[in-house]
């Protein structure tokens, strides 16, 4: 639901919440002793559940929304971060121009279930990915740089990864198998 992505799960939750609220209000109007309690309970529990749904999203909807099937990926620069004394510093980097490897990294990052984290502590980022992408647009080619900050538990600084997927698999293989430049 974050960033305007309306999901079927959220719509069904909204309908169920509405039906339960109507039922609770009917109990209230019948002057049932359970009426006020049921209205309060449905409002609190349903409100919290809807709020929780609103801050959930996927990596495809938030991080990878600018990369399409017809996008031309020119290159990907990966920079390794280290967090020392409350400051990030770049330690090493690699430039990847093979589209197959880049697509494999993007495949690893796609489909992640995310939750917007409002009070995240610094120190969770491990890599900064700078992706140079060209997209056709109105008989022109629009080229842009997409920057993705990723770690084991967070992506793009304020999205917590809640799915169980080895999203850093290809990056860690590259780190182990290829020579990286020191910065």
C-alpha cells in the first residue's frame, strides 16, 4: 500500500473491516450491552490491521519500479559500505556491465516483502547499487541513475525486509569471486 500501490489484500481487509463495523454499529443501535464494546473493539483492531497493511509493500513497487522489461541496463556499480563511528564509508567497488549478471542481482532483489520502518537506526546498509538504466519514452530514450541501498535487513534506508529470501546471494558471490577496487 505504500506509495499508492493498492493491493487486493488491502481491499479485502477494508471490506471485512467495513462489514464488521456495520455489524457492531447495528448491535449498538439495538441497545445491546455488547454494542459499545464491539464498536470499540472492531475500530481498534481493524484500524491497527489496516494501518499495518498500509505500511507494507514490495521491492518491485518501491525500489525496482523504474526497471522494465524493455529497459536497457547500461551498467551497475556496487559499492561496499562499512559503518564506523556513526558514519558510513565506502571500502571497495566493482563495475558490472554484463546484463545477465545485473538481471540476476535485480531478480534477487525483486519480490521482497517490505514494511516501512519509521524509526530505523543507522548501520544496516551494506551495499550501495548505482544502476544506469535507459527507458524508451515517447520516441526518445530517457537515461537515469537508480540508487539502491541494501543490507541484510533493510533496503533503501527505511524499508525493513520481512520476507525470507537470500536477496544478497549474487552480490556476495561476486564479492567472493571477483576482484573489487579499493576506494
